[in-house]
C-alpha cells in the first residue's frame, strides 16, 4: 500500500515546517489536516454561525469546499473559492478550529477527505490524529513536541513576520488553552499513537529535526 508518514503533536511544535520539508525531500504529497478544521472555522465565521450549534457546524463542514493550491508564495488554502490563507493562520481561527474539531460528526465528515490525500508515491500527513485515527496503518509515525515556551516563541516570530501584533504571554496562554482542549476532548484526543516515535524539538534546528524524521525511513 502507499506509504504514509504521520506527524502529530501539539500546536506550534513545528509540524507544518517539518512535514513540508520532509514531503519535499521525499517527493511525497503533503496533507495539512489542521487547515481543514481551520477552513471550516473560517466558513462558519463568514456565515455567522453560532459556535454552540453543533448541527449547523456539521452542515457547514459538509457544505464547505476546501482546496489547496501551490503558488509562488507557498501553499494557499481556498475556501469556497476565496483565498483564505491569511485568515486561516490567525490564532483566533486556530481556537475556533479547535472548538469545532471537538464535534465528533465534524471529524467523521472530514475523514474521507483526509484519506483521499494518500496517493503515490507517498504522503506526509500533519495533524493531531493522523497516526491514531486517520492513518492507523501508516508505517512511519512521529509525535513531535517542544516546550510550551518554545512553541509560543516560534508562533510569535511567525506572526510578527506577518505583521500581526501579539504578545508572547498572550500566545502562551492561548496555546496552553488549545492544547488542553485538544488533549481533553472525548473524540480523537491529542496523544501519541502507541507505535509513534517521540521527537522533542526543543533546542533543535529545523534541519536536525528533519534529519531525525527522515532517519525513520529506509534510504
Ligand atoms: O494544526 P493546526 O493548529 O492548524 O490545527 C488547528 C486545530 O484543529 C487544532 O487545535 C485541533 O483542535 C484541530 N485539529 C484536529 N485534528 C487534526 C488537525 C487539527 O483536531 N488532525
């Protein structure tokens, strides 16, 4: 079957950067599963939906068209025909995505869309439940962590480069709240698959982490 490398972990651990680099070194496809949850969040906010109305959010999940487009400025995410990439990255969108992601029917509605990314010659899948729920048979699984302070610091730098004004303390609080919600939800809680390799990226360079990840695959 087509090989999958799953990279799960808490927010800000560097999953996106590491997964994209690993995919490009391997020549494999890349799935940013968080972008799907974020896209539903954006669509729900455009439609002014009530976040405490699960039925409306489930309908919104089925109705929202989500596309990925590789451009000169990186991967763009198109929600119902509109480029929503910048709005997708906001921490407010992350928090909304995390609330929506706790609804079991939303998760199951997105299951097949995620599995459809498994195409030859292989897939690198980035998220929270890639190794546990979506691709449990993946031959290569990583659980990527970093200290909460380092994760807040990385997010801060990313957002500052984009001109978004935030504070490290505010981000740290938001990240810890989102982690707690992702770990405590009853459906697909954030946790390593039993067969995942744990990599702590605190203090490591991007290249060092990519090298550790790629070392799991036969060369
Ligand atoms: O990875 P990212 O920060 O973009 O994910 C946003 C939110 O979407 C996470 O906080 C999590 O609640 C949810 N998510 C999820 N399962 C995934 C990917 C993301 O529940 N596979």
